[in-house]
C-alpha cells in the first residue's frame, strides 16, 4: 500500500505532520479527518520514506480492495502500449490519455483513465497520478514511469514496460496452464465421488436394509458418510468454505506465508516450475529496472515486492544489506543462499562487463525456456498418474457400493426369501 505524507490541524489548531499508509488517497483523507482534524495537504510520500509492515487486517483489506478494483493484465498492457505509441508520435500526455479514455471499452478502467487525465490536467506528473491506483498500477510500474519522466525517455520506458508485462503474463499463463490440468482432474474426481456418495449410495442402502445384508466395513463407512452429507450438506459446505478462508488468512501471516512458500519450492515436480517462474520474474524485473536507470537499492526494493515468495524475499533483503555494506550484487546474491549458480555467474559477469541488465535479461529468457521444458515434462508425467488416481478413486467407491451385492443372494436366503 502507498504511503501518504500529510499535514493537518487538530481540533485545538495544533499543526501536525507525518506518514499514513492507506489503500488510496480518499481513504487516507477519511482516516485523517476523524476526530475533527482538518487536512491541509496530502500527497504520496517521497521515495525513501520509512515503510512499515502491514498487519493481517490491512493485508485482507488490501486484497479485497485489489480484487474489487483490479483489471485484466491484457487491458493494462494495451493501455501501456497505446500510451507509448501516441506519446512517441508527438502527442502530448494529456491528449494521449484523452484519446485512450475515449476508446476504452473496459468500464472500470475507463473511470481510472478519466481520473488520471484529470490529475494530469491539474499539473500532476503521470507517476503520481498512477500511484493513486495501487490495485492496478504496482509500485514497480509507477517507479519505472517515474524513472522515464526523470530521464526524459518516457515513451521508451513505456514500450519496455509493455514488453515486460507481456512476458510476465506469458510466463504466468504457462504456469497456470500447467496447474490447470491436474486441478481440473482432481476437481472432477472429487465432484464425481461426492455425487455418487450423496445420490447413489442411499438407493443401494435401501436394498441392503430390506435383506438385512451384512455389510463390509468399507461399505458401512461409505453409508455413514452418505448419511452425514445428506443430513448436514449446508454445514459441510460452510465448514469447507471456513477452512479454506482460514487457510488463506493464515498465508497472510509471516509464519503461514513462510510455510506455504517453502512448500511451493520443495513440492515434488511442482517446485522446479515455481522456482523457475520466480527466477524468471526476478531476473526480468531487475533487468528492466536497472536498464531504466532506477538506483540499485531502489530496484531491489521494488523487485522484493513482485517475486511473491517470502523465502526469496528474505534472500533479496540479504542482498540489499550486503549492497549497503559495499559488496557487489553477485556476492550479495551468493550470500543470500536462494539463487542458483547460473544466475550468480551471469550477475558476476554482468557486473564485470557493465552490462548486468542485459545479462539478467538473458537469464530471464533462460528460465522462461526452463519453465517451458518443465511444463512439458510435467504434462507427460502427471497426465497418466492423474488418470490412474482418478480411476482408482472412482472404482474404490463403485467397489464399496457393489461389493455387498455378491452376498445379497445368501442374505436373501437367510431372510426366508425362497420359502
């Protein structure tokens, strides 16, 4: 969440100033106006302002805010590409934004564009205007735009930013496509089993009851489960949602997120895919930031916000500590213990040649190819395993249902069925 520097007067007329962290500018104003305070000025805090860690409640609020206000990445990429093209063609920033807004079909993003255009007309910089919408424009996006404004190469920066977003989206799409198949198979299997347990088992239970059949333990357990789901379906659904919600909230805590991210990296087969995706994002993001002229420490600070893995984040924090002590980037990365050797070698070579941004870009390309190869291997390995798992799961339920039928004849005779 962005930090806002404020100046206000309280009810006694005493002037106060400080930093407040809120989801957006309007919420910051509302917060500061509590208890009758008069807000004199409010603006995004300058770079280097002291940041604080968000609590769980703030993370939940920000996640909900982001969910409600985010837009598809392809919309953001198209906006960035259009803005770069129009701006480089000689149109003013205000005119470019006006044209984009008029052509924008996404209603929510159109409103955002209107607000940005209005801020530009009032004399604000593009980076400040974008920074008011953290759910759409990340700190990384804003920092790159600001670097482009300072260096006078905004159109080039926007083109590079659009390329960067497209490449990230491509990697993300590949990872999601690799995960979608197993998740889909397991979901289908679970639904099939639940449908059989709820609707099929009771019909067979009536037959078993009529002939007083002695049921094997597995069938008895299946019937008990069926009776429970039929009688407590809503409770079970509510409990399941509550459990999933609790797991999600736990991942917002430091301990929970550490465990979850460690599991992602260590999980068989999937771990290599996750690690490759993270290294690709790390390398490409750092490459783009350094190429855009963002200071090294600030670049690492921004990269730390986009890797989405607390284990790697701690490693990046270690790199930043080493950089403050005067060590090289490659040495700091080595001491962190989270980066693979090939990335360390490319970083060291890049520092020696003065082309670290280019070599990090090549590292990102390497990890993108590695992700592709991992997905291909995963697909070839997981597909038959999942088919076998699905077949065994469904056949187990079917066997538990039909197994007692083989003994119904004997049970029927005992019940006097052939008198």
